[in-house]
C-alpha cells in the first residue's frame, strides 16, 4: 500500500486556503449583520409636554384654567397673588429603548421699548427688547423602558410644580421704565418723541429626548403672561408634542442548524490554520527537511508503505548515508521501501535475505541518523 509524499508546500497551502476562507466567511457574517433590514421595521414614538396652571388670588381663591386656556377667560393682575404651573412629559415607544434627556425650565421677563418717529407721527416703530432670564431648573438624565412619565415627583426627575410671582417682575419692569424715562429726560428727548413700553413674562419648559434608535426630538411648552394689562389672559405657546416613525435595522437571527453548521465551519478553518502552522514549523527542522527533500527528489525510486516495515526475517544492515542506499538500489535494480511516522523515517532495500537500511530519527530519544537501534 502506498501514499503520496507529504511535501513542505502542503502546510503553506493549507494555511493560505483556510485563512482566505475564514476572511471571506467573516466578511459575509459582518455584511449580513449590517445590511439585513426588514422593510417594515420601524420604531413608533409619540411624546407630549404637558402643562397645567392655576391663578391664585390674594384671597387664596383661584381660577383653574385646565389644560387648555379658554380664550374668554381673563384674570385681574392687581388681585393675583401667584400662579402655580405644573409641568410634565410623557412618551410612548413601540419597543423598549434607552433614552437620555435634557430638561430646562425658566422665566423670562421681556420688556419692549419703542420710540415712534420724530414726534410728528412719521417714521416706523423700532422696538428695543430687553430680556432678563431666570433659570428655574436644568436636569440631564437617562431612563429605560417603552413608556416614560417625567413629572418631578422624584427630585432627580424633571418637571413638577413651580410658583410664579408676576408682581416681582412688574416691579423690575417699573424700575426699568423709570430709568429709561429719566435718561430720556436728561437727554431732553421727551418733547420730540413719543414713547411706548410693554412687558411680558414668559415661562418655558423644554425637553430634548434622544435614543439609540435615532430619536432626537425637542418639545417646548410655556405660557406668556402680559404684565402691563390689568386684565390679562395667559397665552399657551410652544410645540408641545411630536409623533414620529423611525426606520431601524433589524438583525434576523439565523436558524439553529445554520448556526451549528457555521460554528463547525469556523472551527474547522481555525483548526486547519493551526494544523498548518504546526506542520510548517515541524517541517522546517533539518531532519524533516531532509525527509521531504529525499521524497521529492527520488519519488520515482521510492515506494512508501502505510504500515511499518516487517524486517524480522531479514538480516538488517545500516548505511550511514542515503546516497549509499540509493546506489545499492540502482545496482540491484530494486525500489527503496519507505515508512515514516512521528518517531522516525526508515528507508530499506531488500535483497537476498538482507535489509539494507537508512534511518532518520525525529524524536530526541531516538538514534542518530543512519544508526542502528540498540539490539536486545
């Protein structure tokens, strides 16, 4: 029984082929994970900034405006003690997500100062706006789930109830007007120009919501409270809600059989690479190099046996060099028998009851090249 010689090129080819297949397989797996998208896959998101206010009078009574302020509902500024504003945010996602949010609440005193023309009624009005901003709260946070309700009940949660005192801002507005009039009188411009002042108090609540699914939305809710009118009607302003649909990538997990086959394929490729490296390192040593050189150069003269050579009926004679064995085989017109394993490579020429042998020992405990083993 014979087998083909195992040459040094085999481990190199094995390493290259396995590495190439492994790289292609990895690229296909990554491409599958990145590009697979279901056509109808999307995240549905709706959010709302909710606001509710009450106007408290000095007699500790109040008018409750509800969520929507009726257009025909008015209040008296001189009797207003304070305004209670309650703010919260609610959102619903079609799947569980992690969100991060930024919340700000502020009061802004906005004063308009207009001078009209040159006193003759000619010219355009050029208002000058002065703003004084007071921050009520600023919070950055995160949450996880598919439903969110932020109402300020938790100290670390945004929203809640704020007390607004309009009269404090009215005092600031009056001081501003007095200073402006005094400055105009000092500059002697009162007689030539008509002057108009006005003030509003703006209370804003803003939420910015972000998620890893691609949501990045801002909602803002607030009220504008006129401060220069005795009879005032708070105006609800802002963009208090959003409703969006965001396409998302969806990775479809392959079946169990596919996963098992893929894992076996990857294991086989990795094992092939390591085996090729081991074989390549083994064949780099001089003894294996000599064996491969002999097998390749004299393949026509050598018959390789799959089984150990049975020399029990032969008188064994060892030669120190393979070339001597080759000359003998040529002179006798005989083939050289060869058997090799992890321990040794044995070349023999059988003739007239004699076994002429050349041996290469691979194991450290083996004999030297071409030497006979110790006989019992």
